[in-house]
C-alpha cells in the first residue's frame, strides 16, 4: 500500500480542509468539510474530552450526516469555532432541512492550548471568527505543522502540530487521517529523535530516523510533570474514506484508529487526555465484501493515524514565546 498523491486526507475526492491561525494567541482552528453532507461517527477514549454534538453521531440517532467537522484549540472557548462554521454554512443554504429552515450539523472537538505562551487576554472569544475563516479557506491543499488546531499544541517535551497522511488500500479505497497532536505522552522514544510511529513511516515523511536501538528502555513516564500538565492535553482527529460505510461501520473504524494513537504516543488515552477520533465517509465507492473491506479500512486508518501524528510534530515550526522546542530544532536529521 502507498499514500495517495498528496499523502493527505484530501486524497479522498470531495473532502476539503481549512485552517485559521492566530500566532499572537498561539491557537487556531481546523475545519474538515465537503460540498455535500457526509456520514460521520465518533469514538472517545481519553478521560478529559471537550466536544459539541457528538451524541448526535450514535447510530441510533435521527441525523446520519454532517456538514462539517471542527478541530480547535482553546479548550471550552474553542467550541465556539463550530458556531462560526455553522453561521457560514447557513449563509450558503447548507444544513438539515426542517420546513423552511436549514440547520447545519457541525460536531466539534477541542484541545487545551491555554498555557503555551500566547496572549489569551482577549476581550471577545476569537474562535467563532477563526472557525468561519477556516471554513472559508477550505481547499484540497492545506498546510500542516504549527497551523490551525496544531498552532499552539504541545506533545510532551516538544511542540505539537497538525498532521495528515493517506493510504490506498489493496481493494482500491482511499483512507486518510487528520490529527491535532497535543499529547501528555511522548511521540518520541525516550530522549532520542526516534518517533514511536517509525515502523509505519513511508518515504521518509517524518525524518526517516528509524527506531531507537534502545527502544526497550524508552517506556519510563517519569519525565511527565503531571502537577503542571494534567488536564492540559488531548489528541483529536479525523479518519476518512471513500468507501460507502454506514455510521455503525464507521464507528468500528474510529475504534480501530485509536490503535494508531497508541502506536504513536506513549502513554496514550490517559485520564488527562481527551483523545477522540471522528470517522467519515463520502460514500463515493460501493462496498461488496463488507467485512473484508471494513477490516482493511480500519487497519489502514490506524496506520494513517500514527503517521499523521508523527508528521504533525515533525512539521512544527518555531514562533516567539514558545514553551517547547520543535522536533527539527532539537534533533538533526541524522540523529
């Protein structure tokens, strides 16, 4: 299996991603959308999630499709980004129709980036505007690293970021992932430059430094300062496919994709993280052998998740008043 043309979640035709970033506040918002509604599910494994409208994504609920998904910084304040997206969608007539009203469906998840060195003394909540800007900018091409939801993120002792990755399955379906990495656990093995996700790396996409020869000594969590960090972390993301899967089937894909977090971040899914994954389908390709296809897509979703997480940290860039260094500033490519 190989990545799609862009190695991006937008290798799935129809899906678009937009970012809005405020480097003064050190925060941002990322929006995932399509020109038509798309089926979405969700699964949460972290102990401290922050969400909007995720209860709507259970298979027994009335509404099966959404108009956009939002990943935002800002903790609880960042949930307002979904309101900005909702307003922008309403202006163009998008949404679930009830008589003469269109009600855009925009689930959202947030990460905590309030203690990262940015100026958080805003007069008015900035996230509605950031959400609208991110939606308007949505395109096939988009930046990763210290932008959007990843602008103010940290990953243990490094700057976090926004990452993406894709794969074409043996059956011809496309699978992609999009993640904001703000984890309590580490994405690297001990104090080395080696990513936990190294076994999944393709074409040197996050440095090609391989696995540490002392990987067995890298599991100590003593470096995590819980007294200052607990409650300030989360890895949130989206996995998507062009296979026509139901909401129930996508829920299983979201569950499996959490394996990708566990392979890329150690420790993961802690009480202090709000780890959450949305799974989405545009339904473009019909599925015949459903069990086999779900098995394959779920496996690829986990691989793409690990790779997207590592890429998000690898592509982070330095900015004034950062609390943590970037991977590139701390490690040489030959380490």
